[in-house]
């Protein structure tokens, strides 16, 4: 995750760290926490760039690009 987000053109300058919060071998589930350092935010910045769907799609696109 660190490589994905730190090299992202959209999020790389804001990304600080990623850590696993929970991992389960049984269900192949991982919960992780991403830390971003954002500038004094505007509502538009938080709704668009820091939108959870947008952040997930950066990871999703990286996975698709590797296939």
C-alpha cells in the first residue's frame, strides 16, 4: 500500500503511512489505516480528493494495472 499511495499522482504528495489494523487468514480480510497530511482543507478538496471512494479507486486501479 505504501508504494501504491506514495507513487499516486493524485495522492502521493499527501500520503504519509499505511498500517494493518486487523488481519484474518480465515476470511482473507485486512483492515488498514491510511494516514494523509492534507493542506488546510476546503470542502471541495475533502469531498473529492479525500473521498473514500476515490482513495479506494486509486488502489483498485493499481491492481487492474498489474494484471
